[in-house]
C-alpha cells in the first residue's frame, strides 16, 4: 500500500485552513533534460537513469509542524483505548504542500556531500567536476550523463546518501 497526505483537509489549531511556508520545488525543465542528453551524446559518453525509491519520504519534513491521524489498522498497540490520537509527521509524505521542497533540499544537500555542484541558473541540474558527470533530477527521476567509464562511480556516490534503483539505459524521461 501507499500512504499519501490528503492536503485538502488540513486545519490549524483553530479549525481554519492551515497555511504552509512556500517551500515549493523547482524541478528540472525539458531544456535541462535535453542539455543532459546532448552532454551524453559526446564521444565516449553515455546516459543512464535511475529512480529514487520513495523519494519524498527519504527527506525529513521541515517548516510548519504537521500532526496527522493514522488509519486505525496502523495504530501501535500502545494507542489502544485512545479516542482520536495524532502524531507528528516526520517525513515529507507525498501530498504534503512542503514535501517537494523538502525532498529537493534533502537531495541537493546529499549530492553536495559527494561532490556534485549545482549548475547556475539550471534548477535541479548538477555537475561533478572531478568525474565530468552531469546530473538532472526531475522529482524522483535521476538522469546521469558523462564518460562511460565514470558513470558507475557517479551512481556509487549518489547511492551513498540517496536510495535509488539500479541504473538503466535512458528510455522515456520527463
């Protein structure tokens, strides 16, 4: 199964519609995808793709504290006898207004730890200067291009901090 935050029924402590900080995400554009494709078509280069596993919930939820009700069949034994328990939402659950921005910030921070630098003015595009690799992140889709002999090392670096599927040849993207 999959849990999703139903953002249409979010209320504050006074019963009013909740307002969240604007942590909106800035996903890569179609032009970014084409740029990474062009880089991957240079002599000796290739392009591979991978999906982040349950991307948003790899990130901590920041910003406005959010409390949730869990479905009764997911209650821990210690909640038995309670009428309407709530608990803090710790992870950036799909559907939460801030989830995309939290995932994006988490992803950028983890990529920086392993040497990927943001490409100026290109949202969600990164370059690894040592390995000569270009990476585009579109929500939970990663597309990596560069010298064929460096791709495996690039994926190894990414996977140190981000759970991803095994890379494959690029098929459809965006």
